[in-house]
């Protein structure tokens, strides 16, 4: 049974489990539409996407036709100029097929300097406030992978919500950001509860995230099975029992901090190398088996061989992962384990 919580001072009543719109861009349109519709049927009303998630807004727009009243729509712009952000907003409105967006967020503001530029006269915040007066957006939010930047954003009093990664490994937001946001009545949106698929058991990972005092936890989903499995987490008492805690602790130790969260900020790669798929290849193969993985990722090694070492991906990764080094390790492992089965 879906639970609802209040999204801070917006007073919007959002589902405790929200819909993360990154993974639907990687599956067929019909599958993606089915996933969004199933989420709505299960009572998930908080739908989060972004201009940067390629087809995600368009798919969501299609899927929610006739059901606008059932969902609270959140999207984001990664633009850093007022003109581009304005264009992004108009594109999002058009692709989502709506006249206004409930929550419009500044995407991935990862430094104090970046935040200062947003807040300065003539900056992005001013443009968003104008869009708010025009009735194109209702509330303004900000997202970041750095809790310390969001603490400053909360203190500025200018944002209605903050979005930050929160999972068993990334617990820093629980120290200062979440308590402060709650005290100031700012909505808190937890992203990456499954660590980009790094945790083996989605229910366990979600039970951990949902037990925290956040407004909503958005989990990325790409299949109807996944959205159903995630929603089932709410059928259990939230929080971890001792066995689950030990299980997550073991995984956290293995993963360390250097692991891919599948956020896709490293894209686009000029050679279309599926970076996050390669970085998580061992986890995928363990879960879905070599044949299933290879069927859908047949060309990923050939693409990897075309890497120009330009390091654009590394400069964009918010976790500062040494992507080239990690990819080389994973491909070496693939060749060692499955070399004879990889087509030349
Ligand atoms: S370094 Fe390689 S993987 Fe990274 S963006 Fe450049 S070509 Fe793509
Ligand atoms: S390599 Fe970094 S930017 Fe790319 S998907 Fe993984 S965590 Fe995200």
C-alpha cells in the first residue's frame, strides 16, 4: 500500500516511493510507457525526470496523457545560462504535454561557485522565479551530488526542495542536510537509493532509504517487474533488521566509494561507449547471466576499443571516478572470464 508524505513547504502530498526517470530512456518506448503507467497504478504519484534524460520526458508525457491529475511532475535543467534554461523549460513543457510543471529543478549544481552563480542577479534563479510568475512552474528545486552545496542552498531560503543521493553507502546527507532541510520545511528528495543497481536486493536498499525522514525516495526503474518489486518494499516494516543490515554492510565494504551509480552524467561519449554498463558488467552478469548480458551488450567491447582517451567522461562524473582505469579493469575481467565467447 503506497504511503504519502508532505514535500516540505510545497505542501504537495507525494508518494513515499517516487519514480526515477533515468532508466526508461534505455528500453523500448512501449516498455517504458508500460512502466510509467504501472507506477501510476501502484499509487506512485511523484514522477521525476530531466531534460538531460534524452527520451524520458517524451515517454512520460505520452504515458500520463489523461492522467495529469494523478501525478506530480518534476523535471530539471542542466543549463548554466539563462537563455538555455528558458529553452529547456519550454522543451520540457512541450514534451511532457503540460501547461505547467509542478517542480522545476536546477540539475547537478556541484560546487559553491556554481550555486553562487545561480543565485546572483541575472542568474538562473531569477529566470525561474519569472517562469513561476508566468505560471509555467509551481515550485523550484535544486539537485546535487554534494550535500555541502545543498546545505548552502537550503540556507539561502530560495529553494522549495533539495535532491541528493541517499543509500546505505551515501549517508552523509543524514548528518546535516536532511535535518536542516526538515527544520526549515524544505522538501527532501532522496535519489540513488539502489546505488545505481549496485545493491543486490532492491527491497533491502529501499527499506533503508525509506526509513529516513525524507519526503520521497526516487528509484529508477526500467521494467514493470522492477517497479512492482520496489513498491513491495512498502509492504514491509521500514528500516533494517539485523540480518539485512549485515547484508548491506557487507556489500558496502565490497563496493567502497569507487563504484558507478549509473547516473549517466558521463555521457555523451563521442564513441557511444556504454560506460555505466561496462563499469557494472560483473554485477549484471552475476544477476542476469552471461548469455542475457551478451545478447543485449554484444557491441560494447568493440565500442570500448574505439575509446579516444579524451577523458570527457571523467571530467563530467560527479563522483570523480577514474573511469578509464575502471573500464580497463572490467574489460580485462570480461576477456579473462568470457574471452572465448566474445565475437572478434
Ligand atoms: S575517454 Fe573514452 S569513454 Fe570517455 S568520453 Fe572519451 S571516448 Fe568516451
Ligand atoms: S561513471 Fe560516473 S558519471 Fe558515469 S554513470 Fe557512473 S557514476 Fe555516473
